């Protein structure tokens, strides 16, 4: 017998948590609060029962979307195996890193609810998505004050990984060129995957159309620009399967190079942090000629920081500076970006 679809498995799990109206009326009459009766853990965990159709639909849509992606990445079809903590954390880190924290919380609650339903069905012997791994999934284990920080590779690791990918994938429009473009211009995974030849402006620049339709113009290193073919409709694979192949290749080579972190989005973070440092240094050199600023180092640094953040924000295609702070937080020197 074939394995049931993800949709069917999720429906079965969530149906175990549905609380009928009659039961809710009885609980409200006895306890005064229905939610209080079904609150069995911290607020980061969902209620032990589903009380509204809206909650059910949100859990169903979010968990089905997450688990379908996980199935495509792993080839695994059983829901209980797709809910393995290491898989959940890995997919959160790589594929949901650009989502808002509240969105990631919603996905977490949906998955935790499905797991609870799987436990009720006897598919699991215990709950594995516990509060201990919640920070790793939702906040990616960042220290207090840096929960949304998206660390990049160290310079040495980034350069070694780029060299390795270019050695293994030397063809034009291959994984090596894709990694070089992400690292040198900060493109997102989907922007690289579906990059068009028409984006190349012919003068060493690329006009990228990113999230929300926002357009930005980026300088591309001459040697890389010469390898990009403007006559092609798409510069790279232009399919989700190609993107998954790129992710798997990078992950595999990170392990071969013994790099402790992995992920495509880290190339974008590395670009942001490198560009921020470069812009700060350029601004400070220019402004040191101003004796007033030269006599006020704190003011000089504040101006350099604000100037660099604005430039990096524009280059990344962000519409708010607070989004850029996830890549380059204040007091970034406190962080070790290699973990």
C-alpha cells in the first residue's frame, strides 16, 4: 500500500485536536476559560486542542507547506520522519530565514500541533519539538539581542568554499558562477535561480528585480560579468530542482571543507557584512579630513555607521533599515559569525 499524501496525514493529525462546540461550552461553564483548560505548556507551544476553524486552517496550510518542502528536499514521505528535529531546524534555517520572526513562530506552532496529533494517533511515542529546540528553529539560536541576526561565513571559509565550487563546477552558468554571484553581489537564492539575461546592463552592472518588485542595480566583478550570457533567457537553472541541487552541493562541500555552518543565504549575509565594513572604512577616511569630525571620534563612527547601513540596505533591496540590522546588527563585533 502506498504512503498517504502529506495533505492526508496532516488532516488526520489535526483532526485529533479539534474541540467540538459542545465540549467548549462545557469547559467554559466549568472553568470560565477554554484556552486556560488547553494550555499545557509555555506560550511558545500551541494549545493542546484546536478551538476555531481559523486556527485549524492556519495550522493546516502552514504545516502542509513546510512538510511538503521538507519532503521535496529529503525524499521522505512519512510525516513522523519529516518532523525529526534536525530536519525541522535545518529547513527553518535555510528556507525560512527571510521570514519574519512571527511568521516562523506560526510555522512552529503549526508543526507542534501536527506532532501532538501524531502522538494522539499513536504514530509517535513522545513529543520531540520541545521548547529546547525552539530557539534554534525560530531564532536560530542567537544570543539575546541578536535573535534575528543572520551570520555569514568567515572570510576564509567563504573564499575556500567559492574556490571549491568553482573547481568542481567550472561551466558557465553553473553552481560555481551562482555562488560567486551571491557572494559578490548579495543576491537571494531565488534571485540567482531565476536571474534573467536581460538584467545585465552591458556595463558591468546588473539590474535585479527582487522581493516586492523592488529594483536595484549592482556592480558585478568584471571576470564574473564576462561569464554571464545576456542572450540567455535565464542565466541559471530557473527551477526549484536546480535551487535544491545548488543547496545540496554547497552543503556537501561545506562538510568536505569542515566548515561548521552551511546555507545559501549565508553568502548574502557575508556580502552584507563585507560591504558594511568597506563602506565604514571609506566614510571614515573621507571624513577624517574634516577637523570637526576628526576631533569627535564617536560622532565620526555614528555617521559612518548610519551611512554604511543605508548603502547596504539599498544594495540588499531592503525597504527598512531594521531589516538590514538582521545582517549587520549594532555592536556586531560582539558576535562570532562562524557559528
